[in-house]
C-alpha cells in the first residue's frame, strides 16, 4: 500500500531536480533553455536603450530556463501539500432529499414471504399488501478520517519538504545562470561593437591613405604600386568592417533572444566595456564563501536529506499504522421524525509477510542515498576545482589585458612614425600598410582580452554562488 501511495511522491522530486546548469556550445534553447525566453512584447519602432542592469532584469523576468525552474519549484510545492494532506483530517459532508420507490419483490419479499410472516405472528393474513412502496427520505451525513501515526507518511512529508528546499535552490541557481548568460551575451555584444568602431576607424584611415597615394601617383611623385597597394588595403578594411557589423547584429539578436525581446526590436547598448581590477583573493577564502553560498551545493545537500527520508520510509514500513474513522448521520422518512446514527472506529494495521519486498525497497533506497552522498562529496571537490580554475583565469586574462594595451600603444606609435616617413617621402607606403595591419590586430586582441577578462570575473563570481548580487562589484562600473 505504501509503495503505491508514496513511492511516486518521494521519488518524483529527485527526478525533477534537474541536471547541473551549464552553458552549452550551441546557443539554442533546444540544447539549453537559458538561451531561450518568453517574448514579452511585440517589436516597436522606438529604439530601446539597454544597460547591462536592465538587460539582466529583463532576463530574470522572461528567460525560459528560469521559468522552467520556477515551474519545477511550484510542482514540488504542490507535492509537499499532497504529502501534508495525509496528516490532516479528512472531513466530508453529504446530504440529500428525495422520493424513493422500492419493489420488495425484487429483493425476495413477495406475497408468499408475507403470508409466512403473518402466520408466524398469528395474524392470519395482511389485507391490501403491496410490494411497491414509496417514501420521502431526507438525510445528512458527516464523515471523518485521520491518519494518527504512520512511519512512511512521516518520512514522505520530510522527503517532500527537503525536495521543495532543493527546488528553491534550483531556482536560485537558475537566476545565477541567467545573470551569467545575459551578462556574457551583453559583454560579447559590447566587444563586437568595439570591433565595429575599430573597423570603421581603420576604414577611414585606409580611405585617407588611398586618396593620398592616388594624388601622389597622379602628381608623379609616387609609384603606381603604392596606389594599388593603398586600394587593396582599403578593400580589406571594408571587408573587415562588413564582417564586424554582421557579427555585432547577430550578437544583438542572441541577446534579445535570451531576455525576451522581439528579434525585430531595435536596441542600443548604453554601457561601455567595463574594466576593474579585483583585489587579491586566495583559493581558501573563495572556497569558504562558495561552500556557504553555492546553490547547487545546498541543493544536493537537501537532496541527500530527501534520499535519507526515502530510505527511512522504506525501513519503517514494518511499523504499525494507526488511523481513526467515524461518521454521524441523520435521516427523516416520510416526516416521521429524525433519527441519528454514528460510528467511531480506531484501526491498527501492520504488514505481516512482505519481508522480501520491504528488504528490496530498503536496499534500493540505500543505494540511491549512497549515490547522492557520493555526488555531494564529488561536488565539493568540483567546487574547489572551479574556484581555483576561475582564479587562474582571472589572473591570466588580466595579464593578457595589460599586454594587449601595451601592444596597442606600440602599434599606434609605429603607425604614427611610418605615416611621418611616408609624408616626408623617405619611404613608400608598404611599411605603413603593415603597421596599420598590426594596429588592427592589436586593437582586436585588446577587445578580445578585455572580454575574456570580464567573463573570467563573472565565472569567479559564479563560483562563489553570489553572482546575482555581486556581478557589478566584479565587473566594475
């Protein structure tokens, strides 16, 4: 009986808890629901100015993955109430009135039976007897039942409570995933916008260089090769600009997809690429914060409590269960007065011969508990690994930013020097074109390094479990 009533109640929360939230390589909601959203409004003609904070707020309202996690929490809350109902009194009130017609012959009370009763009572015969009777019946009943004690029911409620807590941490973890996904998409779009700006600047430089080289060729003071070389450089920069603009528009579409904006909605990103250096943190300090605040760790801890409750529920199946049932009813027949009746019944039930099934349930639940405990131990090690890796990535990408900035400065000075040499007629424009290409590469590397540094800081904040409340502290204003 317990297996039929409570097994699905206990095991369903473990199945609904969901897998670990991880960003996939394919930005598709079919592979990862956090790349999808519920579109809140249709596209308008106005340009929507979107800051990082407002984009994250939009994502927390509309992101598909978060809505699925919230629905899972609501489902488990309902299952907890189902488990609670087994403890609460079950009271049913019924009543009715109506006319009833009965055929006594249909239940074996015919004329012969009537004569036998009449002879036994010394009445000889009953004149005018009819097997068809009619009566007006009005009745009311109240039924009461309650489980007073049941080990499996108690364990089921504990398990459902732990599952609800696990689902709450699943939702909190999902909110952190939304912040990471949306912030990463926003930062990537900012980086793409920087690439577009750099490409536009290089196109303008290439246009000036091409015009100067052409005029010098017309004037006879520069070779035709310099003119052709400048035209080739201009076309290459225009191609680079087209590719950068296309990448930027696609990044905007992806961002809108994650936060619930219509794909046709025009948006403008208002925040520049953030940069802030982090204070030095040791792995031990970050790990201590992570173990206190990581939602996935707290979720698995509650899943362990849930599995313990399931195991206990199967162990206590051998204990007796105590319940109480009763009712009170009144009935009035043909207005002849009201009569009441009642019953009060206490019941004790205990399985006698189900040892094989009970031991099988207990062993299976013990295996599930051990698996969850092993998962908790592994997750603690994984958290330490993530913390240490995130700290290394932050340190490495910070150094990349410093090197990239230095390279941009050096490349800019090289372009300036070569431009002066070409203007003075000391050299042709080949070194200048080469220097401009080096500057373009250095600026692109700086944009990419800054993006990687910000993403690494986001992952570090995520590894502590405090991303939603501290992402601005890590990114800087």
